[in-house]
């Protein structure tokens, strides 16, 4: 039986109904779960693996909004289900993932019939909103070179970072050319060593 904390908030009757009418699905790395412009068919509950949600602007630049791991709920889907609007971002599987898809009708019934489910959904939505506000603050008010250095420093302890300049640009919400220029400057100062798809932190950052 699929286990997810939000399902544990339901009484036995509602949990049984939810599981009977929901689908457990498996997704390989690289699969797109939903795209911008699509209408939400239900609420995905991540059981395992990792999924990233990213947005692409009119400039063509992308930024990762958040990631979903085991026991997470898709915040964007919550918003789409409650407003009836289409997705404004896409979800891409990073690590092979399992998820339960709760259909729209079942979601509406659970929100109406279960105070515990409703509270869990709103708490999840609130936590993610806080994260997104921090992301907006980072992008709007912090210098890109400092954001890049901080991002690299946070991953340096695990060894060389395996990532392309384009992927790193998406993580930071900027252009690949900007990332490449800043990395070249760090390399010139002997703070990183660059190779194809790989960044090794060799000096003191920040």
C-alpha cells in the first residue's frame, strides 16, 4: 500500500476511497510529468525519487523553482486545482520516481470532507510559498557572482560538481553565458578547475 503522510491524515473510509480511485505510477529519469499550459488532472504525491519543477521565461532562460522528494506534494498542482488555471511551469523527473495521482474529483472531496487533509495541504502550500519568496529575494537582490559562489560552496564537500554550464544557469535562473563568464573568472583566480560537465572547487570561496 502506498505510504504518504498526507494520506495518513485521512480516516479509514476516505483513505480507502482515495487509494481505490488513485493511480500509482512510475517515471524514468528525464520524463516530463506536466508542461506549462497543460491543465491539472490531479494531485501527484511523490513516494520516492526526485522531481524538479522549473519555469522558462519569455527570454528563454529557465529557473528551478523547487524539487520534490519522497513524501512531498506538488505545490503547483495544488494551486492549479484550486484555481482551475493551467500550469505555468514544467515538472521533470531527475531520479526515477514513484507517485500517487489523486484525481481532481477525489481531491475536491478530500478537501471538503477531511480537516486533516485540508490542513496538510495548506501547510505544504505555505511552506513552499516561503521557499519561493526566498528564491525571489535571491534572484532579485543578490549579486549573481555571490549566488554562484555560495551554490558551489554548498556542494564542494561532496567532491567535484558534475553539471553543465547550462544546467547551472537553470539552477540560478540566469543565462549560460553569464555562468560561463563567472566560472572563467573563478578559474582565473584559481578558485575552481573547469572541465567538460565538471566543476572542481580548488580555492576558498566567499
